[in-house]
């Protein structure tokens, strides 16, 4: 039998999703099993679980930017030309590349999108404006970003059928480590190509281990949403834990920021 919105909402509450709270979701539609109505039904269920006072947040990243290792101030011409070739006509209206459920939320009436060319965040609910803006172009997940504000709010983070390598909040923790890896995104703007500093994306190196270590402390909740193995964690607890883990791990393996 296909999953319905009420069944999904019940599963969300059983996992611990708080009515009236702020919830950021990373999700795989296919992991849930058959869903009646597809991705929009999942969004309806999430909104129902949060209630009218809750705010639903998701990443709406686009992967069109070109990246260079380390921090550079000027883009090499060849790389700048490549960045122009892959860039969408209008990043503000470009589809999310983070899955069908994020795209369903993006298209939902009333959803807002942060003003970042590559690492935008979408949100629906009364706290959307507070969370989304400002969203500085440099250090997209840094101390002035939506991720920092969700950490301060102690938002809930839901991994619905995906692993910790998809938890974008951990990029915020990366940015808090002074000796972490760094990169430069190349983003076209008119006749120019901007060189934007950002964290170096340790998502497949350290993020899964961070998640398992965090769960081992008993600070997360695990369960199923439909058929999808899912995890619910607190942003306020996860970020300092991850920053401490990364600091120790990077010091041990000798990783340093490149100039």
C-alpha cells in the first residue's frame, strides 16, 4: 500500500519531530517506498507534522559552480570560462539539485529562497525570513549564514533515508575549524567571475564517522519514515560535537588549509 500524508506525519511524530519547531530536512523519496502523490505529499506531511507555527527548511543547492582547491583571489581564465559555460540563466529560479522533495518544497506557494547563487536554502513557515536572510555569498555555511542561525535556534535536523554525508549543517562545523580544508567557488556575475571562499567539503571523509560517533552518545533518535531509515538530531548539539571531532581528526591527519 502506498504511503499517505497522514501515515508519514505519524511516523515523523513518532521519531520526535516537534510541532511548532524549526526542521531542516535532507531526504530521499525513493528510500521511503511508494508514496501516494509523490514528493508533494511528503512536503504536505512535513508541514502537517510541524503545524502552522513550525518552519520547514531544506537545501536548494545548485551544482553549477566550478571549484578550486584552496583560497584564490583571481580565477584562471580557463576555469572562469568553464564556470560561465555551466552557469544557469537565473540561479534564483533554478531548480534545486538536492532531490525531488526539495524541488517540491521550492515550488510550493509561500516558500522563500535565500539569496545565494549556489548554496541557497528554502523555507516555509513563520521563521523563514529570520532563517534565510542575510545569506552572504562568501562562506555560504559560515557564521552569518542560515546554518548558523538554525544552530542558534537549536533546529531539528532530519536525515530521511540519507546518511550523514548529506547533512549540510556539518559544513557549518567545518567552517569553525581554522585548520580545515578550504576551496574557492567560481561564480559568474555579469562580465566577471567571482572567486568565493568556502569550506572544503569533507562530507565523505569525516561526516559519516561524525554521525556515528554522535549517535553513539545517545543524542540522536533513529526510526523509519515509511521504509526509510531516518535520523533526527539537534543542531545545537551536533555543531559543537562535530567541530570538536573535526578539530581532533584534522590535527591528527595533518590536514591544513591551503593558501
